C-alpha cells in the first residue's frame, strides 16, 4: 500500500500534443511531501485549462501538507505545564 494519495481532479489531464502524457500530483500522507510526476516522458505540454488544474492540485496538496507537518510538530512538542 502506498502512502501517497493522488489528486483525482487530474484524471483527465493529458498533454496538448496528443501523446498521452499524464501528470500526477500526490501527497504523502505520513510526512506531508508533495510529489509531482510527469508520466511517460520528461515533459508535458498543457493547455491553459489543464495548467490551471495542475496549479490548483499543487495548491491543494500544499495546504494538506502544511496540515500534516503542523500536526506532527504539535505532537512532538511537550505539553505546557498547568498550575
């Protein structure tokens, strides 16, 4: 089982050149890293709409990653002492 979860909003994003190249934005659920993958080649040509979808997926992943890493920071810090 992978700790990465892909953004389903990119399922229909393909390169504008018609080569079948795909893009994937995934979030690592344990450490909050964001993976950007371009599948089947080293580059991808995107239409303006698809580029916007990728940008939005990266923003969603970054927001979720911040929540994961900040939650980890809170659990690793000692609790304040109460009087």
